[in-house]
């Protein structure tokens, strides 16, 4: 089983050249239609029968791992990808078009699905489009809805004539468990139901989150010979996009200067709206500020009439206050540490690898901290020292 980190055997030879010796490591072919198709490097000694003659690269997400920006790139630059890299984007009419395949099949198999996209007519049309794309070039298909699939859904997908003719290659993004949870917690708590310290929520729900990413991996590895995992945090740290990884690494398997120039081309076209990482203390700050707000409402009629609308997401003021709070740090439970995933997949991991997490130490809060917290509240809710 070839995975990221292990030797890769991935070839895309034009059908006519399929009999070319397998020891060729780099063959660039320009067909008359202008598609560029390259054979790619295999592990030097482990070269096997080329199995990926007709690669279909399926990016499966999951949600909350930068899928939106990547899909926008695919959709806006499909023509460029075709001309420049010989890559075809299946489902290029809208950012979410590939979800029609994912959701329709999920529905068929009784899984959870997005009803907006379940449409078998539409799915059949998309399979036809994929079938009509040249067989000697890579095709990319992306939807986070694929992350909901189990083996049965994938087997059904693979049995489709359009798919049978190609070999599958999967791309999945790993996100550090706590940051994954934080982003979901953050979204859910925009409704201000945050009663519990973030730490408690994080630890209580950790199992479903740690398991979730392993389950996706299990499924993908059982249905595809090639699974490329990549770390969300690593990409951010190395300052390149998921689009670069999917196009230049997972699809074209470029190296050296070829990779550099591929990266440069993709980076130029990717819209990057990187959300800053929230420190975990930011979540506590929002909760504490909200608690303070409910108390201050009783003291000032201006405050009473105000609305508390503080979300941690991309909120610089919250992060600034969070940095000044007294903290208490602890180690994540062992199974929590994403190292298990990193070890299993061999992905490049971020250097700021968290095994420790810090929270606001509520027992050490002093008046100055409460004053700072109150600067985040609406007009009239501030703590005034003359009180
Ligand atoms: C975009 O999709 C259409 C079908 O909807 C297909 O004919 C075309 O080749 C695709 N374009 C690119 C550049 O991949
Ligand atoms: C399903 O897709 C077809 C083809 O694109 C479209 O004509 C039809 O309106 C869609 N049906 C629903 C219920 O959206
Ligand atoms: C990261 O890459 C982008 C796009 O290539 C560039 O504009 C930016 O300056 C880089 N940032 C850092 C910190 O290297
Ligand atoms: C992508 O490929 C380049 C060139 O081989 C390599 O330097 C880089 O580490 C790869 N990135 C990842 C995330 O594997
Ligand atoms: C990951 O692998 C390293 C090196 O083999 C090992 O020391 C470490 O204990 C492993 N971590 C986990 C969580 O299994
Ligand atoms: C309530 O807050 C407003 C605005 O900050 C302030 O002008 C007012 O004096 C406060 N009232 C009381 C009773 O503290």
C-alpha cells in the first residue's frame, strides 16, 4: 500500500506509450491536443507495474480543512490547470458541484447526506463528463462530502464505468484534533450557549474527533492504493496552499525546481484568506466575558439594553485580551496527541506540535483581568474603578 511518505509509484503514460519500459523515470509527452502528461517518479528500487495510468485524484476534505479555498481555486482555474498542467477538473461548473456525486451515493446507501446535492440525474451527467475527459491525463474531483463515505459507497463509485477506467488516488487533510474541535465549538457557540470551559468540552468529546480522522483513513486505505494525507497545520506553517499540495505533490508528484515552479504558479492563483489560529485561551475569554456581561447588565441600564455579540473567530481584540490572562497548562492525554496519526501516515508534521494546551487559570484572575475582560463588552458594561 503506497502512502504519503512511502515510495510512490504513480504513472500517467499515454495509452500508446504504455509499453514503454518501466524504468523510465521522467517522460514528458506532448500530444497534439496540447495536454501535458508526465510519467512520474517511482521509488527507485521499488518500481512496480504502473497502476495509475488513468489517475482520478479525489480530494475528500474533510470539512473545516481549507476545502472552500481549494475548491474555489479548482473552479476558477480549471482552464489554467488544463492548459498548464494537463489536469482536468471534474465538476467545474460551481465550487460545490462534486457534492452531487457524493451526496447522491450517500443517500443511496442510507448514509447522512446533504439533500441539496442528492440528484441522480445530475450525478449521471457528471459521470459522463468524467468519462469524456482524456484518459491519459489526471482528473481532480473534490468534495468534503466524500469524507462521509464508507467502503460500500466507494465500491459503488468505483464500479461506475467512468471510474473503472481510471485508478483512484485519494487526498485527505489532517487537522490537529483540538483545533478541529475548536473550530466546530466556535461555530456552535456563536449562539452563546457556552456554559462549559472549553477544556471540558474538548476532553469530553475528544474520542469522536480523534476516531473520526482515523476512520476516514481506514476507509480510504481499504479502497485505494494511493492515499496522500497532508497536515493542515504543516501547510500553514510551510506557507503553501492545499491547492499546491494537491496539484504539485499528490497529482503531478513533482520535485525540485519543477515543484517550485508549479507551486509558484498555483500560489499566484489561490485566494488565501488564512484565518488566524485562536489561542485556546480565547475560548475561555469569550465565556468569561459573557459571564461578566450577564452580571454587569444588572448594574447599568445602557448595558442592559445592549447585545452581546462576541465570537472568537478572527477576533483580534479577544486574542489580545487572551494573551494577558493568567494561564494554566497541561498535557493532552496521550491518545489525544496527533502523533499517532502522523506516525501512521508519515505526513510532514508541523514543528509547533502541540502536546500541551493552556487555558485561563480562573482562580488567579484579579481585578485588572476582569477590567480587561470588560473592555470586550458593549457600551455601559465596563467595570469602572470608581465602583
Ligand atoms: C469543465 O467541465 C466541462 C463539463 O461540464 C468539461 O467539458 C470541461 O472539459 C471542463 N473543463 C476543464 C478545464 O477541465
Ligand atoms: C436534478 O438535476 C437535473 C439535471 O441537472 C436537473 O434538471 C433537475 O432539476 C435536478 N432535480 C432537482 C430535484 O433538483
Ligand atoms: C506566504 O506565501 C504568500 C504567497 O506566496 C506570500 O505572499 C507571503 O508573503 C508568504 N508569507 C510568509 C510569512 O512567508
Ligand atoms: C511536496 O513536494 C515537495 C517537492 O518534492 C516537497 O519538498 C514537499 O515537502 C512536499 N510537501 C508535502 C506536504 O509533502
Ligand atoms: C511515534 O513514533 C515515534 C518514533 O518511532 C515513537 O517514538 C513515538 O512513541 C510514536 N508515538 C506514538 C504516539 O505512537
Ligand atoms: C452606564 O454606562 C454608560 C456608558 O458607558 C455611562 O455613561 C453611564 O454613566 C453608566 N451608568 C451607570 C449608572 O453606571
